[in-house]
C-alpha cells in the first residue's frame, strides 16, 4: 500500500513538473507569487530617497514579515520591516507604536534605519544586515573582539544562529529578486 502511494505521489510530481516545464509563464507567475513586489510606491520612494536598492528592501520585508503589515513579534518588533519601537524613536521621536503598523511609515523608518546602518558600516552590506537583526552594539562588539571581521566577509562566525541564518536569507532573497525583476 505504501509503495502504491509513493508511486502516485511520484506520478503527480512528474505530471506537475512536465506541466510547469512546458508552461514557462506559469512558472514565472509562481515565482513572482513567492517573491512579490508589494507596497511599490513606498518602497520606490524611500529606496530612492535613502539610496538603497529597492530589491534589498523587498528582501528585508519578505524575510522580516513576509509582507504582513500587521505582524508583531514576541520581542515587540512591528510591521513589515519589524521595527522595534525604541529603534523607531531614534529615527522619528514622534512615531507611535500604532503608526508602525502603517505600511508607509514602517517602510520609511525601516529604510532610513537601514541607511544609517550602511553609513555606520561604510556601506558594508553584510555588516548592515547583521546589525539590522542583531543590533549595532552586538556587531560593534563582535568586530572589536575579533569574532567577525570588519569587512563582514565571515558571516558564518556570527554567534547568534538566528542572525546567521537571517543574513543568508536576506542575501539569497536579494539575489533572487534581482534575477526575477531585472
């Protein structure tokens, strides 16, 4: 009985593969469904304003919230770009927690914060991404203690497993977004 189920599943998989292989348009739509372009107006606006590639912003949003503007993490990170209220206050002292659920506000603050990280780390993308997840204090301490290099080339040495995986996901998704939409 298990053998028959496996054969049926294998048959279905092969049929789906053949169907998708012949119909490239469906494959492209499926990939774009997994890697969407949402909140286009806000992402384009703030990407240009803060001179950050919009595909990088989409990658951060995808990994942080999977485009769910109403999400709040256990640690208190809010919205699309998962902004901590304290971090938001550093960017815009007047912003409230409720405003962080607003897509445009969240993207504006997230992109501006990421641009400050890039400036702090001399446009080193890896270090800025690490700091976006783990915080500047941790990254600065890890560099100072020789745990990670100043050039950010050794992301495998990031001590937080979550951050280590996070950086890899962002960089992977960034390449995928560029490949799909460029």
